[in-house]
C-alpha cells in the first residue's frame, strides 16, 4: 500500500484556498447579462404601478400634441393673424417664410433674412389649442395638477399671560387645586395636611379644613351636591359636606398613597388613583368600591373622567396611558407611545380630545379610540401638571418652575417663563405641582413648591402688533411615534 504524503496544516489550508479562488474568482467581477425582455417588463410594471392613473391620458395627450406639431409649419411673421394664415397656406411644410409689414411679396425661403427689422418674430403656427373646435379633433389640454403638500395651519393669536396675584397661607408644598363650579371660590390642598378655601375674586382665605394626617394630593368639587372630595398620602379618600364643613364619608380600599381624584360629570361616581398601581371607582353615596381598574405596573399619577367614552383615562409612571370601559371595569386601550412616566392628563373642555404629559414630550390624542394627533415638544422638564381652556390655550407646568403656554391646535409655543419664587425661598423651591383654569378660562391658578398659590391673567394691553406670532412652520415638523 502506498504511503500518503503528509503535509503541514498550513499547506493544506493554502491549497484549499487556492482551489476556492480558482473556482469562484474568475468571473466574480462580471455583472450578470442584462435581459432586455425582463428590463422592458420591469419598466412597464413600474410605470403602471406609479403612474397608472395618468399614463393613458398622458400618452394620448402627448401623441396629439406631436401630431399637431408635425402638421403645422413654422413661420416668421409680424405677429398678425392674417399673415399667420397666409404663411400656413403658401409655405411648404416645415419651411420658414419671411413676411414684411408693407405687404410686398415674400422672398424665397432660401434667401437671407433682412436685418434691422426688430418687430419680426418667430411664431409657431400650431398653438396648443389650435384647431380644437374642428369636428373630429379630440385634443384636450390636460394638465396634471400636482398633489398639494400638507400644510401646518397657522396658530391662532393668544394674549400673553402675566402674574396677577400671589396668595400665601399654606405652610407646606401646595399640591392640588379645585375650582368651584359657580366660579366664586377655589380649594387648595398642601403638604401641611390642610385644605384651604379661598375667595377667587379677592384671594382672601374663607375656610381651613383639617382631617388628613398626611399630604393632601387631590381635590374635586361636585357640581350637583354641596360636596368637596379629597385624597392624600394617608391612603384616605374623604367626602366633605360644605354645609357643615365636616367629613361625612370615607372611601376605604387603596393600599398606598392616593395621588389623583376625579368626579364623573353625569353619574354619581368617583375615580381615584394612586401608588398601589390601581385606579378605583367608588359609588359616591354607598361608598362601595364598584371597580378596581388594574393593569398599570407602576404608580397611577393621574386620572380624569368624562361623560362620553372612554369615561375614565389614566396616566401612569409605567409610561402608559390607559382608556377604560367604565361599565365593564376593563381596559379598552393602552397607549404606549410615551417613553417616560406620564404624570398628567388633561381633557380639552370642548373638543373630543385629551393630552398627556411626560418628560419626553406632550402628546395629543383623539377620543374615543385614543388616536394619536401630534407631539408638542419643547418642555424638557418633568411636567407635573397641565391645564386647557376653551380658547385653545394649553399650559404645562414643570418640576423646575417653568411654565409653557401652547396653542392647542398647532402645538405652537407662544409664551414661556420661569415662575418667580416667593422672597425668602430657595431657587430649588421653584416647582409647579398643580394648575387649573377657573370656569371662565380667563384666570390660571397654580400650586407651587414655594408654598404659594399664584393667579395669572391675560395681558389686556397686548395685541398682535406688540406680541406677534413668531410662526416658523419648518421648525414645527410633526414627528409621529
């Protein structure tokens, strides 16, 4: 038996590489041959796909224009219609005939043109609609109108807002606000565990309600009953009778701090949400926990209620917004567009829309399905609260004391400023925790970390001339995600 010659691994690998090289590299740089039939097929499919709607019309129109162009000669005329007709009749097809204005006979086509006659012009005898009235001529001047590009509507002008009044009285961070439906007074709750009721016109203190044993985080005033509802970090939800200024009902069930509270506008139910990752629906009269809305995986920071579906909307620190079916007590839709925690949700008072706020941006949605409308970007702070009025003004308040005023429809930021802190406070105490418009939408009330309540009004002296809309649509590109 013949001995097999042994080679080193290096030699064997090299030989294998050489064989592979010889096998594949010889024509690797050559492109495959172009098949004319396939290319033609590809082009026709592409044309039909992209321009199928107008391809037949364009081809027909182009053919008729070319036919009309070959049928009519060119002529150098003085611009009069009579000369143009005679040139078409006398000259041969495709020849140029020189006319002079004095009516003398034309020179031969081959003769050089006379100089110094500036009024002569080269005119094509066949105009686009020439002969359109003749029977049997079906020429139509088709114009392919390009599709209009989508435009961003110009924002409505809004008067700038200015500080009108600063109300102090709380001895802790002011965390929540509720304006009475009659627009005569408003209530605030704070970290000093006290609920204070203030006169809206004068800003004077009317009443202090004590009973909570921890920070008061949510307030709501009933439009149908003389009741004020409050919730706090002590896990309690209370119903105050404002005729006696006493607590008449407690709603027990939350396992941790209760952060937000909302009243249903048409039926006697109350919605609360908190740190136990749930929102709860209570029967106002019987104190029964009708539904426990579970599904969020973190603190539910905001809950709002409206008369039409979805009747309950919640925003959570798990970065989601959920729309709930109140009758079934189930989640209908989960909006996962936000990338960071959602701390505030606001319903538009007249449009069937709502907005949700997160540190990444503010997003607008359309009810009832929760369809995304647009992003409102620019407020880069942690947005604790928002408010909207019927004039289309949306206000967002940041954890660093910044306030941004937006046009609801276009998302245009027409004003921004840093809320001034109370003298004696540190700059780090500039934080806005809650805000709300009064019932007329002309006064904005904010609850702040410097223990004050600030009231803002529109500047009556401002006009479109003094404060023009600095609208640059190229900077308002709407990112959809």
